[in-house]
C-alpha cells in the first residue's frame, strides 16, 4: 500500500514528524497527562484531542499551559452532548453544562467540541422524540458556540449505542440536525468505528463537505469479538475489519486537510506503556491512513 | 396501551387464539421440535417460523407432516444467504446451498426464505465489493425462487453484525438489492432488533410496501447490557428499549396483514420451559404488538 505514499508522507518521515496525526487523550487514559503529552511530542506527533476530565483534573489554565509548552495543537475537546432528557430541569442542566464545555473548548484553543447527543429516555422509549430534543438543544447552543469561535461536531455513533448513548446514528442524520440549526458552526465528526458500515458513507461524506460541515476525522478499527463493553472494541488500525485506505480516500477527496485523531478505547491498549502505543499508532497511521489522506 | 386494542384482538381473546402470532423455532432452540409445536398450539398460536436445522434433524417430509398434523402455518424458513465470499468455488457452493434452501422453503409450504447475506471477507476488507457480490448472487437466485413459488426475504441486520454476518444493514439497502434483481420475488424482512434505530425507518417501511416488497415482520426487544454474544441480546417485547406500538403502527399503516414472528435469541429464554416462554410471548404480543397491528 505504501507505493501510493504521498510526497507529504515522505517529507514528514525525513523530518521525523507525523503530519496531521492527533492522539486522542482517551487512547492513553491510564497514562498521566504530562506523560501522555511527552509520549506525543517524542514521537514527532503535533496534536492531541483532549477530554473534559483532563480539564477537571489539571485545571483549565494549567492544561492550556502544558499543551502550549509542549508545542502541541488541540484538535478537539471531548465531549458535550447528552441532550435527550425530557424533564425540563435535566434539559436546562445539560444546556448549562454544554455552555461550559464550549467555554473550555475556546479556552484550550481547540476548534471544535465533540458532541455525543445522548440515548433513548427509558421512561418513554421514544427515539423520535429524543431526536427532536437533540435538534432543539443544538439549535439553542449553536449561537453560543459561534460567539466563542468554536464549532460543534455532532458525532454519529454506531447504532449499537442508540439506546444508551446517541440517538444520532448516521452522518446524514447529523447533517439534517446541523442544517436545522441554521448555524454554520454545527457539523459532523466522522469516526470510522461508528460509520464504517454505512451504505451511504461516501455520499454522506461528500454532502458534509459540500456544506462545510465535515469538521473532524477520527480513526480506529472495528475489532471482533466485541468487548464486554462494546465501546472498548476499538482497535489499532489494521487489527479489525475497516478499510482505512478506502474511507480515508473519501475524506481526502473532499479536500479535508484537518488533523486526524486516533481514538482507541481498548483494555489491551490501556495496559500498554504509552510510548509503545504511540509507536504502534504512528506506524499504522503511516501505513494505512496518511498515504491516502 | 390496551385502550387502543382492536376488535380483532378482543375477538381473538374470546376465541382463545392469538391471531397472526408466529413463534420462531430459534426462540425455543433448546426444546425438542415436537414439544415446541405442542407449546405453540396449546397456547392458541397458529404459526411457526422454522429453521433449516429442523429439516436436517427431522427430515423434510417428516417435518412437513408434523406441522400439518399440528394444523400450523409455516411463516418462514431461516435461513439462506452467506453470499459474500469472493472465491469462485465458495460462491458456487453458496448458490447451490441456497437453491436447496429454496426447495425446502417450498416443500414446507412457507411463503418466504429469510436471507442473512454474509459479512466482510477478512482477506480484502472490502465491504463495497461484498455488497456487490450479494446483489449479483440474489439476482442469480431470484428466478429459481420464483419458479418454486417462494420469495426471498433479505434481512437487514444490525450494523454491529456488518463485519461477520451481514453487509446488509438497512431496509433501503435491501430494497436497492431487490430492485436491482429485477424480480418481484425479492423483498425485505423487517426485524425490530435490527432496524429499530434507523432514522429512515418509517419512510423505508413505506417504500418497501409501495413496491410489494414488505415480506415479513419479526419482533423482539433490544436488551442492554449487550450479551457476550450480541446476537443473544434479543429480549421479550417490553424488556428493552424498542417502541413496539410505534413500529407496529408503521407496519400496519402499509396494509401488511402477514404473520408476526417472535424471534428471541437469549440464554435466559432458552433456559425457560417452553410453555412458560410461549405464555410470556403471547402476553407481551397481545399487549404491545397486536393492538397496533
């Protein structure tokens, strides 16, 4: 596959950097923040995706300072969302929390906040109603995000999470919500684990790009058998069933030039020393993703 | 919810029958065939969905005789499919096996063969190619099914099975394949477990009916947490997250009047005596499905 390696990739190898690769913090959740940042820079990786848990643990200003000191870009902050509760008090609390998440995104200099919209309310089992509440809440939050200069990346999650995490399952559905919001600050994050199966994938990616709503690209593989916690079945690229060259070509064809985040939730990866995980990720990225990006 | 119970449901209760309910054999896989048939009829249930494993175990003629003696309809036979192999010998063997499955469907007097199309070939990880092979194979099998007087019910499976069981994930995708086959004998089975999350569900059901391709309706719930084998997370209606009244109304609005199969793969259900499972299923069906059907 490396016969198609781009000149960008070759230049980067010579320079000892790994262009456009971003390590998502949760891939290294068992590693202290400072060690994670050092594993990133020592591998020639120039960006990270952060989580709100880091903000809580380290403090917003201190986290920003550490990232700046390391010379890293922040590609995204995870995560806002959980907007499907039907009770008014829950809804108001969720909106407040999302405004704080937007503030944090801006303060960290990240371009976008990743949004996991929330699951079905067990009380009514009304997935259609839950989706309508998501659209309303995103429409309400979008102007606030615009004012802070950040975008909201709606994350379509794999349909196996529709009940408990995200009633948003496809890129098309995310784009419908984004368009309904009337805001150019709302778009979609394409995460291979969640959307690789979608028969409309290529067309949906094109649609996202055509409306300037393709905001982020995250990669990891679909491993089988599923882990006991299905969220943790994410694997190193190449370990599972996903055709990374094909999907990355779809993304590249739209002109997307953003960072590419590697986000892996996996017990085995979490048990691996950070330096070693970072090495494997950089290798797989340079073999299966970057040449097609 | 029973305030909306139809007069059909009330008549049936009086008569001691459970109209349109079909028990899928695999819901009772741990029960011997004869005992399964008796649990069905003793509960006033008039139809069963059978599996090819029963044909193999009992013999085709003997199985047909037992079903006839019990006075039962056979609503479907499970299952054909597994058509995604790229090697020519594997492809030919799969087509042969599917022709036998079509013969068995006809011999049992079942109207339709349920097709689980197969997963991604790990050798190439090419989901797009796998889908193209499914369309080719279905197009080749359709005339044979027509000659035998049976239909092929393509089963969109939940996207969590896209890698290993079915690259066919949505009703729309099934209808695209059915239309490409050029045959009126190809259609779709709507199984709540597999499609309940689909944001296009209502429109897709209408599309299926509009082209006379809505061939079968199967129900069971989406239970969480997922079982270690995710296929076995199917639950009794009412135990999980699915809105059966809403989905059943979508089906009924198209004029669908066929049997409604309850197909539950679940270790706890398999450990329950058949009589008891049949009782629970009939009750849940009469509360959550039949009034809306």
